[in-house]
């Protein structure tokens, strides 16, 4: 019998699976995702899974009329495939992290009456997770009081790197592996002032933007550490004293676990504006700053360098619970 893990499309979803599976040693693990998005990049070569399947699926909500029909047909076809696979591998529980990649397998689990456990990363529920929530054997969210587990599944290294920040000696700009144009532009606009203050710059510019951003720093005569996708994110966060970042759930909670004070600039086109509400969760507790992309003001951002980092850093240490990944793994085992 196996534990089937499904969902993805983006790194925020996939990071949950990566963190939880570390605590499922001895279990037969199956991954089912999509050919679209980042699923294959993350897990195609991952030997923790005995079998990996990638269906031809895509999102439905963001499609036009005919596009929606085609997407629904692809999902129906994938659901039939998923039913066969869940039977073949004798799935005892399905763990879904949402996103269009998870739809077929989640629906298949309900057809076969296999326990479905859903992890919702965001403060604003995704449309698929909202639809399936009443039918789930467990619905896990760090934002909902009724959640059986409140701790967010974060790799232990982020907690190990936690430290109190006092002043900004290093700043990190995080636009995700795909990059964020607004954050890239802000970083370059601030670069001269940051150098004058002796502040080191670490910048995740996005895979497609690395050369362009590197050249811009070179033209300014500024040395900055620029990268796209990386496996050293925890180390970069540890080195930094302040972050400017998107507010995807995994990034938000990793920054929080590291006790790194952050100015969040949410992606304005995220479904249900979920990045804004993710960040607002911390802002309401006075543990972060928040600016809409259209409201970015360089001078206001620079003024944050003189804020009391220690208060926010200590507060973040107190709010983030440990062992979320382990608790979810135990929850899955107990259902099987």
C-alpha cells in the first residue's frame, strides 16, 4: 500500500511535498503531478518516490470559453488515469497540496473513497481546495483556527538558521525562481544607496533575468550576488538581515522561521489576491511590512532600514511553530 502525494505547478505547492516526504521514511511514496508548471523539475529525478506520473493537465480558472472546455476534458481524462493508478498502487491515503496539478488525483481519491488530506498554503483558499474542503479527511491550514495542525511544513534548516537581527548589513531581494520585475527594478533603484550604507545585496532575479540584472549592477559599478533558481535559499536567508519579497506562502513562512524581517510586495495577479492576505496575516501582528506593487516608494523602503528589526525578529520566532512537516507526516500515517 502507498501514500500518494499530488499537486504543484508552483514551488510554493511543491515545497510542502518536499518537506513532508522527509518524514515518511519506510513508506511507499507515489507522486502524481502535471507536465505543466514546475512538477517535473522538482520531482522527476527524486528517488524518494518509487513511481512518478505527470498528466497532461492545465489550469481551468484562467482559461477562456473554449480553453475551459479543453482544460476540463484534459482533467476528466487525467482523473480516469488517476483512478487506475490509485488502484494499481493500493493507495491508502492521498495528500494534496492543491493547484491544478492535484485536481485529477483528488477527484479520483473521492471516487474510490480513499482518505484525502489537503494542505492549503494560503490565507485565501484556492478554488479547488475550497470545493474539496467539505469532503477531506483532513484540511490543514496555518491560518485557520479549526485546522488539526497549525504549524506550517518548513524544512528544519530554516529553524536552525533562525537568529535575531539588529541592523541591516545584508539585504536579500526575493522574486522567486521566475523573478519579479517590480522587485528587480526596486533593487536596482536602491542599489547605490545600499552600497553607500555598506549593505551587501543578495538578489534572486529569476532564471530569465539573471544576465540582464547582472549587467545592470555592473553598469552601476555595484557588486551583488545574483541568482535564479537555487538550492541554497536557506543559507542566503540566514546571511540576510532584511528581506524584500513576494508573499507566496512557503517563502513567507520560511522567512518567518528564519526570523527575518521582511517587506512583502505581493504578486498583484495571484488568484484571489492570496499573496496580499498571506502578508496581511503577519502585518496585523506587526511582524512585517507590506506594500502594493503600485505603491512602491523607494524612499519609504529605504527608511525601513532604520526600523527596530529586533522586535520583529523576536516576534517571528515566537509565532512560527516547529515540526509542521513531521506532524503532517504522522497525520497521514495515522489515517492509512
